[in-house]
C-alpha cells in the first residue's frame, strides 16, 4: 500500500469533521506542503498530508494541525497542510515570451499551438479568445484534435456541437477567414466523470475534401520539444511534469495534490480535480490564460493529464507565508480518453518516416 492509500481514511475523516465549515473551507485532498513535526514542535518541514484549501478571509489558527481517526484498534494521526486562496484578481506575471510560432497558422497541425471556436450570432458575440491545441490523437482509425470544451465553444458560449474551430485562435488576430477554420467540434465532456474527477475536454474532427485541408502530426509538439512518448500513463504525488501551451510555451511543474474535492458552499462548479500541479518554486507560473487545453506530460514525455484551469494561493504556515503559488488543475488523461473514446498514438501509429522518432522515445523511456 502506497502513502496516498494510507491517507485515505484521514481524508474521509477530514471531510466529516469539517462538514460544518463549508463557508471557510473550499477543498480537501491529499497534498504536499508545509507540515508540523512533533519532534521539532513547529511547521518546519515539507511532507505529505491532508490538504485543506481555505478562503482568503478564513482565520488560519482555527484549523487543526492534524487529523486523527481510528484505524484498526489504534488511533492514528496525519498532518494537515493549509493553502489559503489569494485575494481575487491576484496574478503572477510570466517573464518569458513564448515562441511566436505558436500563434501563427500551422500546417501540419501539432500540439501546443493557438486554437479557438468561433462563428455565432453577431449580436451575441463576446471578446475573441484562444486556447491550446493539446495534441493530435486517434478516434478509431481517424486523427482528431484534443483540447478543452471551453476553448472551442462558439463566440456566444453556446453548447451546440458541430461549430467551426479556427487555428490560430480568434484572439490572435487573423479572424474568420475561410482558410483558417480547421474542423468542427464533434464531441465533448464537461462534468464529473465516473465520480472520479472533473473533465473539460473536446475533440475536433478535421476539415475534409476541399482545398483548405491541413495535415495533423501525431508525433510532435512545437519544434519537437518536449519529446512526446507513445501511449498514456498515470501520475502520482511529487512527480515532475511539463506542458507545451500557446501562451507560456514549455513550463515545468510538480504534482502537488491529488483527489481534491470541493466541499465549499460557494464553490460547487467543479467539485473534483484529479491532478493539481504547481511550479517547482513560488512566484513562478506553470500556465496562463490561453494555455487551457494543453496536454500535461510526465518527465519521460508520456501524456498524464489535460489542463483546464488555474488559481493562486499562499502557504500561511510556511517560513515564507507571503510567497505566492499557482495551482493548475488537470484531468487524468485515462479518464479523458474513456470519456471521449479516444487514445493517444502508440508506436505502431507512427508512419514509416517517423521510425527515428520512435526509437528516440523508447531510449528516453528507459532513463
């Protein structure tokens, strides 16, 4: 039994004893953060425990340092980790300019580039937007594009399927040109899947049979970096991950929380987040607006999640309580594949001229 499984009884107990504090507690999960150690009598270490995410107005001293419950015939305890939401409007500004190629028209289509929905009643149109084409995947024998459902909605935010999708996205300035629409949203899933995690995902079927058809590349992200391995994998706490997105390009982070569940009275929009990622250090970013839809990759390059949202918090019990952290939510990629009936390409899907790439992936998988 792993450390995460051992903490599940404490997670259940935390939800029970904190049930009457839903005005202050937003979420409960398993996480990594600053914990109290009895030997040194203070919040002096980083460890695994029960994560409590509380509102920006909550009184920190009112929350327990540990959760105690009976396991077998003994009473046992697990430390709590406190994250406090930053005030509304708080942001960390990125200081790295992404490769401009991500916001330009691309042929063939690859992961990590600008994409958006469009076309709706003119009188209902809102500000143009853009997100990220996550990756080219397979639906049966057909190549399709994976991203978030909210990235490829119509301008009027309607839920109708079959709407046109553009590359680059409309925010990036090239408009509704006939040559820029690449396909139509043909399937989506927005909601909690099998009681496990929230999913915000959609697939785009490629345009066919006219002079504006574009190719789609299974094997790569922008400029072949980072390397993408075949298939998918599950991740775990403290795993190193990375993503390639339209706005911030390639960034690195750590899986810092799993099994996060919203219990707040005021936050019932997304009630379970399978994977929560933070940058490796405070006051840095993993993703910004426009990175929604990015595929999260393991250290070896295997897809593990689909990014859909980000927020900011502080660790008030740490040695540096004013440090600002970003938390980014991602859906486990195996659930996304099940919900949309898709799969990521395996080695046999690569074409003959991609054999060199496949050998590179296999070599790196052994590292």
